[in-house]
């Protein structure tokens, strides 16, 4: 009885709190109240997720909860297992840290973009975004997944376009909504295929599909995942979405929106594998093509947020690459995908919030304007270095361990192409390290620039968020590693 109630509340509570913030609205006089409501709602959602996790993590169990349906199929159903609570903790805990950071960032004191209004809209939509993502991570029915998939798109649209008076904000928001909704149409198209052959619409019914129908359904789901996660050929919306307030960008990249893709494909592969020789190859090639393209796009970027956008695109490719190995029946690929979703969430949240703190303090988003951070702000210098080297896969930071598991899962497959793609991914990781090492030296170790010398101090809430994320970049891999054996393939209707 505890699990259904806690699960329901973890979706409903942030949604209700978000509506309260939207209705309350108000100007600067309401800023503190609204941020307190949002922090409290996120914190309670995190505690509820931990409560749910206690029922399944000890033995790696699985609980399926289906609501009564008049149509004879599981229209609304949810699954609780190790993966869903891991994803849920990312959405709720990282989301709460980002909202805590926002308490200082979303203010008139922001040098880069002073914010004097729209506090109810910002915090309200962030909480509804959290609720939508909680729905995604627990979805077991494809119809349920589609509903929350589309809700995340609406939330991202509303937040990317937060600076609604600016044309580039409207353009970025509409572009994100259009491209990700296009992917949603493919997810919707997979549902009648599954129902026609199996009489059901849950993830478990994917395993009962005949081979050709399964290939088509999984390909449609993969297209939906690629559009949501800005993989080729859908990548263009994500760099343009960087017009959003930086906490929104942090949530999009670390724990929401783009993470819908790997979460959804993980579920499809978990229940449908093995997929045969051709579709895994398609998944792997698409992942590597996106990874290499994203790496090439690192070079011309001086806007820190756009650089991080391309970094996210490549890091998501690691998750999709691991899932291509998993679709061949390699369990380590499933584990590697979940592991990298988890570790990347903390590293990318830290990197984006560091970018936000620098923009707040200096008024600039350009990496070329930052220099000498170690003298002016040891905390920002540390957070920049930890985030950069974590994303690059430098030990003992968290992403090293999940990248390593991706590589080993590739070498464990029987397919030659998987080994070749793994070698390319290793090369990308080395190049990623070189790029971020260059910017670390330029931004952290040189003499302070004029903007850095004149930078204002960041708030206590911003410092606290950065400090916790630095700790998690050191600890997250060790926290999840003991639970990896409980992640594996599933089946049944």
C-alpha cells in the first residue's frame, strides 16, 4: 500500500505545488515565498522517491501498478523497479538542487539577465516539469508514457520561452516543441502496432511481438527518443534552447527533457531484447554519428552554454550506444546506460549551474571573458574543474566509471561493429578531455580578466547547490554501483 500512495504523491505533489505557484504569481515581493514552496515540494518529492525505493532496492524487485480501465487494456499503468527509482531520484533530487540554485539566480541581481517578474510562472512550470518527468520514469503503459512524454515537451516550451519578449526565446521554444512533438507522433504510431499483435499496450507486451513488428515498433520508439534527446537528425533544437534561464537549461540537460530519450529506449530494450542483428547496428551507428558530430561542434563554441549543449548531445550518445549493445542481449549495456544517466546528471547539472553562476556574477556567457577564476572564486574554479573533468571521464570522478562500463559492454558483444564503435567512442572521450582541459587552463589558471575581477559574489543558495553537486560528482558512482546487479532484462505482459 505504501508504494502506490508514495508513487502517486511523487507525481501529484509537485504538480499541485506548481499550480499553486502559477495561481499565486506576483512580482518581486513573492519571490522568496515561491522559491520556498518550490524547494519544499522538490524536497518532499525526493523523500517520497526514497520511500518508494526502500520497497524494491534491497532485492531488485518489480512492482506493477495498473489503474482500472474501461477499455480492457492497461491504459494507465506504472512500474517500480531499480531503474525507475534511480531515474526518479535524478529527477527529484537534482531538480531540487537546481530550484535551490534558482533562489539566488532568478532575481533582479542577476548581471547577465536581471529577472524582475514571472516568478510564479518560473517556479510553477519547473515543478510541473518535475511532475511530468516523474510520470515518465514510472510509466509502464505506452499510453501513459506518451502522455507524460508530451507534457515534458509543453513544460520545456514554456520554460525555454521564459523571456517571452525576446524573439530568439520564442523561436527556441517553438522549435523545441515542434521537433520533440514530431518524435511523439512516432511513439504514438508504435502503440497500435503493439496492440494489434498482442492485445495490450504495456512495455511487457513488446516481448510478445513477432520479429518484424517488433523491429518496426522499436524503430518508431527510437525515433521518438532521438528527437527528444537531440540526436541526429533532430539535434538543432537543443543549442537554440540555450536562450532559456540557465537553471532551466540545467534541468533540461541533467534530469529532464533530453533524458526522456535514454529512459524510454532503456525500457523498450529492457523488455524487447534481443532485437536481432540489424536494428542494434542502426542504434549504434546513429549514436556514434551523433557523438562525432557533437565533438566537432565543440571547436567553434565560445558561448559556454552552447558548448555544454553539444557536450550533452555527445554524452547522451554514450547512453544510446550502451543500449545498442544491450539490444544484442548484453546485460552490461543496460547497466551502463542507467549508470551513465545517473552520473551524467550530477556532472552536467554542476557544469550548467557553474555557467549560470559565472553569468550571474560577471554578466557574460562567453568562455573568453572568464580568466583567473582560481584567484577570484575558488569555489567556481573548483566546480568548473570538477564538472569539466567529470564529463571528460577522468578518474576518480563519476563519469569515468559509467563510461568505462559502456566500453566494456561494447567489447563483450559478439558483433565486430560494436567493438569498432567502442573504439571510436574511446577516441571521442580523449578528445573531449583535451577540449575541456584547454578551457580549464584558459578560464581557471590564468590571470583574472576585467569581468572576473569585477564579478559580484554569488548567493548562499547557489554556493550550497554547487557544493552538493561537487560532492556528488565524487560520490555518485559509488552510491549506485552496488545496485547495478539488480538491473537486467524483463519480460512478460
